C-alpha cells in the first residue's frame, strides 16, 4: 500500500481520528481529576476541600462530536497543505513553511479550544468554573509549542541563520533575568528615573515615612486658585503619570494651568512592615490634602485617585466627611474600585480561606513582595506578558525594545502586610465600602453617601484589573453630581492616552443619565475619536476656580523644597 493509494490515506485518517478520540478522553479525565487544592488556598472551598467537578453527558456528547468534526477538518486541511494557524504566536513565515510545525500549532489550538469548551461545560458554581477556566488557561498558555525550542520553527530558523548566535544570546538573556529576578519586558538599561522618565520639573516639599509630596513648577503665568492633588496607586510607582513629556498626565495638568501636587509613595521595607490601611489613609492621603491646602492657602482643592489610589482617596474623603470636613471640591477616579461587586478575573483568588491565609501570614506584620504582585498581574495575561517575552528573550535571543510603560511595569513595589490584609478582606472579600457604616477606618464609620462633591469617573473598556462594570459601579455608590466616561484599551494604555497622539476613542452620554448598569449606560453613549483628556480638562476647569498669578517658588513657610523631583522615594527598588 503506497502513499498515493486511497487505502493509505483512509487508514491514516482512521488512525488519526482514533488518536484524537483518545486525546479527548485523556483531556476529560485530566480535567475531572484536576487537583485544585495544589494551586493554593484560592482554589479550594472554605472547608479546605477541592470542589466537585461534574459534566452533563448530553453536553459532553455534543462537545465530543464537535471536536471530532473539527479534528477531521484539521486532518483534511493538513493533507491538502492548507493549514494556517490563526494565532499571532504562529504567524511567522517559518511556521507556515514547516508542515510539522504548522500541524503541531493547529493541533495545539484545536485541543486548547476543546479544553476551554470543557471548562464551560462543568456543572458547578460560577466561581469554581471561573477558577477552573483560569487554571486551564494557564496550562494551555504554558503548553504552546511556540514556548519550546524543539517545536518553535521560527526560533530554529533564527538559530540556523545566525549560526547559533541567537541561542547564545538567549542563554545570556536567561542568566541576566535570573539574576534580576524577573523576565525582562523591555531594555531596562535605557531608562533612569529622573533622567528620561519622571522628568517634569518640580520639588519635594514634604515627606514622612510613607510618602513624599511633590510640587511641580508652573508652565503658565497664571494658575487656577484650587490646586490639584494626585494620589497614584501605592501598588506601583507614581511616574506612570509622568513617563515622557509627550504622554505625561502631570505635565498636561501643569500646562493646563493647574498648580499640581503628587503623592510619591515610599517603597516599603521592613521598617514599614506593620503599617495599616488606616496609616495610608490618615498619614498619607489626608495628610497630603492638608499639606497641599497649607502650602497653597486654598480652602478646598481638587483631587484625583488612580486605581488603588482611588480606593484610598474615596476612603479618605468618607473619613473626612464623618469628621465634618470637606476639603475637596471635586474628585476624579481613574480605573478605580469603590464597589467591589465586579472584580473580574482577580475574583478567582479571593475567598475566605485565601484571605484568612494572608491574614495569618502577614496580617500582624510583614511585606507582600512586589515581585510576587507583579508576577500575579502578569499571569492574568500570560501570553502577552509572560510567554511572549520567554520566547523572544530566550528562544530567539532578542533584546526587547525600549518601552517606558513596560519599564515602569517592571519597577515593582512592596506592600505592608497589615495594609494588604485589610484591603483584601474589607474590599475584595466583603465589599464593605459600599455598605454604609460596615467598614471602620481611622476610627470613623465609612459612608460613601457623605462623599457628595462632583466626581469624574473614568473606566477603560478592556481593563482586566478594574473591569469596566466595576469602574462604572462607582456612579451608583457616590451621591454627588457624577460624570462617567469610558475609554478604549486597558488599565494603563486607556488612561495614558494624550490628545496629541489622536489615538483610540472614548464614549460619553450627552444626556448625562447614569442607569444602574454599564450595559444600559453604553446603550445610550456616543463614541468620540481620540483622547478623553480634553473632556476631563473642560470638566476640571469648571471646578478649579479663578486664575491667580503662578507662585515663584516651591512650598511655603515651614514647607520648603527638600530635593528636586522626582525625589529619592521613587528610586528605591523593591
């Protein structure tokens, strides 16, 4: 029987289908036997047992029939040389020109899709299904043939063309990354904080053990009388808001005539291992508001909170309101959560056993390591933020291009254990901030109904850290006059979108209505090209007061310039 005979191909097809059938059975058994307990406290029930996994026989039969149909189609395409994997991991010409590699890629994609359909067919509660899906996504991403030199046709081609130089460079890159403790996403040697990132001119005018307060030099002859204070996330460094002059939120504010102040968080070490959420609210956010008032002489200021900084700001405003103080005229919340009903993929980690584990581990003291936090966020998008760089750096021997945003992303920060434990329980687990009086902070019962100033709320459409529904939920938690705007892209790229680049889009409802759900809001929203910054600038101008002569020096009275911006706190490594 020759390879040209119909019998040969019929027998080959039969053997192939038998192999795929066995693969299906093995995949099903693997999924049914998956040890969720081995993934740590996040994937077990409060009783400490992995949840039961069941399947509907009818669903399984339907899925298996579809799988066999797709497998037969794959075989037919391979026999006629028409295989083309629709995935950027396998898009290079080397994959298409190598029949074995292109078949491996197509078979991998078929099996990965089949596994995901299996996870959707699991009969269990929604949270367990989401956890299984997350685990399968991680396994599938790690198992891609592109991640292994033995199967990566593109990396093999480069090794041949460079006479092994790409392999040698890959080994050098691997050793370098092992020494620095994380996978390189960019050429970090190109950047230096204060030299070519975080370069907006200013000075540190106050500091305590938690933060430095930076005042920026005006770029206009007059400034608005109400100063502007930015509170960035303490889970990252502030210069995400001041990367390069052309994409700096801080420089944009200064150029618009706002007297701008920014909180630069200290990167915690063992000396801050006992700091709590109360400390970050009282001794940082509230203190920064008070110092900004003292330096400028303003009765009230405008404030912004970004990501966790928005949660801290919202809590601080509620604490101040409980004390009868309202020093903030308007507040801006960028991709922030106040209502933690919708936390997206991060919800897979959160339950009583996980939070209790963290409380026992570091609730009374200790540090949540920055590299662990960074790794967790990277694995939320494993193909884009992990394996893409493993392949490029180590298999191909490439040096990743210089990119300011990814340099910032790799510049991780620690968190004090007690702060982190309080945050997990009171927000992600029990969602207390939107339950009037449920959360107690700085000796006050938190009631967001008292935070009644005008607010500007921004959410990013593809945000995987603060889902757009979660960002929108703040419109229902706050009682003042609210404006909600949605931007395109994700958690960072959606925010850092300067008007001059004329990129992406944003959505606004002209009628100003804020229905209960984001889906209802979006149904009545209009898409506008370009950055949302211009809309925000117009809104902010209405709350900034009259214009007055710009100050000639930094600080005032006892608050004198300590050192030039960006200060030394931001330069400390985790």
